[in-house]
C-alpha cells in the first residue's frame, strides 16, 4: 500500500475520532459556550470554561466520552480590555480593564496578583498568562520613560517574566539566561523558555535541573508549550509584516528524545495536552486561520474549524476555541491514554486549629475517576476521605469514629487514578504523593 494511501487512512481515522467532516467543519458534539457579546479569548480546565466577551465570564461544563454539555449559568468575573486569560484547577486568571492581574476561584475568592500603577509598571500586553497547579506565569512591563515623537506617551518597554506562587501570594522575577526568552510556558513544576540563538530549554522549578530541548537555529521561536514529557514550539521566519515566509510546529519527547517537525503555513501559537498538540495555521492574508490538532507520537493532523485570531485552548480531551463569528465553542478531542499527573505543591494551609476544617486541593493534569486522601499518625490510619474528580478534600480534624484527633503532626497521602492509569508525579515518578498537616 502506498504511503499517500496509508497517510490518508490515518488522517481519516483521526478525523473520525474528532467527528470532523471532509470539509473540516466543527467536530461532532460541539457546543457553544455562550457569552455576553462576541468572544475574543477562551480558556478551559477540567470543569469550567472562561471567555472574554464584553466582560470575563465563567461557565461550567461536563464531558462524558464524545458528549460535552454546558451546565449552570454564566458567572461574571469582571471587565477586561485585553485578551489575556487562563484557567486551571477551578481558577481563572485575567487582566481587568484597569490593567490589574486577578485570580478568581470558582468559589468566588478573588486575589489581586498585581496592581498596575501608572509610571511604575503594568502587565505586559499580549505576553500571555500560564496558570498551572500552584503557579501563575506572567510578564511585567516596567516604566521606561516618556517619548514624544507624535504626542507624548509613557513607555513600558522593560519586560520581566514573573512567577506568582498561589501558596504564598508572592510574585518573583524569573532569572533566565541572557537572550530573547520571549517565548515561555509553564506546566506543573516545568518551565520551558527560549534562550540565546533560538534555543529552547526546560527547567524543573523544584530541583533546578535544566535540559536543552532544541539547539540553536536560524528560525525564530514564536510560541512554546510544555506538558508531561513533551515540549512543543512553533517557528516563523518573517516574509512580510503580517506573514511568515517559512513556518513549522515541532515537539520533542524528552523521555525518548524523539523529535517530530511538521511544516505549516504561518503558525503563531501552540498548546499541549497529554495526547495532542494544538496550533493555528493561516493559509492566506484574507482567510481566517484554521485550528488544527496533531496527535502526539505521530504526524497525523486534523482540522477543527476556523479561528478568530489565536483564541483557542485545550484540556485533557476537550478542545476550546473562538470562531470568526465571535462564538466560543467546546468539543471533545479524540481519546488517548495517558497517566494523570500531580502537578506538585498542594494548595492549603500547613496547620489548622483543632476542630477547624482543613480544606486542601491537589492540582492534577486530568479528570480523575478515583481519589482518596488518607490521614495517618505514627499509630496508623486516622481517616480516609474521598477527593472527587478535581482532587479536593476537607478534613474536619476528626478520626473515623468522629472524635477530634490530638494536637500533633499528621501525614497525608494522596492516591488517585483515571481510566488510563494511577496518578503519578509531574516528573513521571511513581513515588508516594504525600505531605504533612499540623493540628494546633
């Protein structure tokens, strides 16, 4: 059988999984999110989707196999004047109309991550937000003076990548090697970034270990994504003010060293899940870009539908995007098998008073079907608690008999799984996921 026929059959197989027709129309099972006014950006996680329309709104959804359904009513989070938005672990990060950076939890808790101030600093325009586990990656633009070429205006041209820690509520400047490092991405404890001469690196923020993903090259890096053992990127050599003369998407599996590169027409953004690489491709200046999905481990690609700018996202087996009509959509992605990963750094207090509920969250990369939090003392198991699909639990500091436990240090252990495999660390290590809680 010829290669062209084999490839055609493989692409047809992925297309069938995505529910696409031959023309690349919306996949089967697509639902409209619904927003106040035309949508310009979208972000999705395990249970919710956030959209920037005339304001920032969040809605909940469910997915079972190839069926996606919107649930509940839209919840307004605030006004926004930029396209920057992201979601993870039941939280939405966005920049509001005043230029301030906010983190809003689905329970309504609002956290001001950065308070923009004139002639001091603001969130860098179009630098992107990456919310993953207990960290938020963003970029600060510091005031650099005024210029008066055609009317006076303030300049904010010193861009600094920042990392916000959800556990401590603190921002820290990221110190990266000299170079452009304009492309960067975050997933769990992994930070991917661009270095000198279009190199790409991945750093483990927990251990400090750094791996070179891509050697130096002539093609400028335009976007980065990191997930599990994979790092993906896009390159573009400018051919005009609006288009690339050459463009490509690529991904490397760092556990095997495998590198796959696919030539594309004018790609500017990539996203990753455990099973897919998502990217945009523009065929011409007068045509809307297309959303495409490439299955990891292959070169097989399917079209999802036309895009408004670079407004798309994915989580696990769910796709999200905004079409040229200004409508945000969700659809099931083709199924894949991958172990869920614990993204590190449980979110919750390290100590609580006796009788005071201890609520803790464990950021994970996929929806779970089994989840148990076990509390132990040196004498043995004190309590076992279910933690649901989103890995959240509350312990009332009582044992299994309903009695308050003595004031002491206790150990918690998280065990979980989805239909594919048991929960692993983000580093792919099958070590126990454990920590301590002090009852005072």
